[in-house]
């Protein structure tokens, strides 16, 4: 297999990252709309779309911001290069940036309900699909793993057998989507589906990034430090919150 693995479409050869990222957005958004129609929503339409817009904007900013911190010396060298500043992004940065934007918007408009449950399964599905595109892109995507002698190691074109960390993440996201879907169909506290998604995915990234050749600061990459901080936050949320009445799915639209 030669990387990138281009996707044939008639006479065209499409880059795998573009194809699978587009599929990830399209399928994830379709899944979100289907869940919203089937299960209803805890907030009104106008407020929901304001929160969606905030999530998109925050994710775009956060994904870039954390990407620039993955290798600060390189970022500093290219600080005046608009092409460098526009390229690259990180999922962890996008999730945390989106979360901060949503919570700020909710505070501004007076929403106190947890609003993320409908996003949890679509996000897991979308990330998993997108990671297939990262795998097919190869070394230039910078999501490959370190060298390994395991029998499923992949040579992305440089003669080095590596962990296919993109596929590890895709498989984990598929399992996470199934687990969250099952959990969401049982009575639960509003907001717990999204919290479990964040804890599951960030925990996965914290562990998985030990298999990647990213620059380390104090033994951890910038993504691992961000994931660790968010995991500490969610641990405090779960441990310190007051008891709440579970969501009764039988009463939801």
C-alpha cells in the first residue's frame, strides 16, 4: 500500500483526508439531527442553534491553538507564515475550545441545562470516520505511531514499521459510540452522556499519545497535558456534584 491512498471517483483521485473528513462531518451531523428528532431536546430551537454555532467557532479556534503548541519552536519559526498558521488542527483542542465556547454562550443567554448529550454519539462516530482518513493519508498527517515490531505494524512509506495509532483510535471511537448509545437509552442524569464521551475520548488520547512521536514537555505532549487537565476537571464534576433526578426517557419527546 502506498500512502496517501487516493480515493477514485470517476476520473478524479480524491485525497483521503478530504473524503473522510467530509464524511465525518456529514454523517455526524445527520446522526445528531436524527437523535434530536427521536429524543427531543432540553432547550428551544433558537437557543440550540446559537449553541451549535458557538461550538463550531470555539472548536475551530481551539483546534488551531493547541496545534500551535504541539511544537512551539516550529510554530515560533513560522509565526509570520500564513500558510503554516492556517494548516493543521487537533481534535482535543477542538473539543476543549468548543466546550469553552458553549459554556460561555450558555452563561450569556442564561441556559443552565446540560446541552451536550445529543452531540456525544455523533462526535464519537465522526472522529472514528475521520481517523480512517488520517490513516490513509500516511506520514504527512502526523498522526502515526512510533516504531514497533508488532505483526500489525504499518510502513507508511519511510521503511519504518509503526503503530497504526489512527486505526486504534477509530476502533476505540466505534466502541465508545456503541457504549454511549446503550447508556443513553437507559435512565440517566442529563449531561452524563456527553461527560462520559469526553472522559472516554480524552482518556483514550492521553494513553494513545504515548505511542506517538510527539514532542514531550515534562514527559507528556501538549495534547496529553490538555487532556489531563480536562480529565481532572471532569473528575471533580462527577465527585462533587449534588444528586440529581435521572432523565426518564419515557417522558421525553
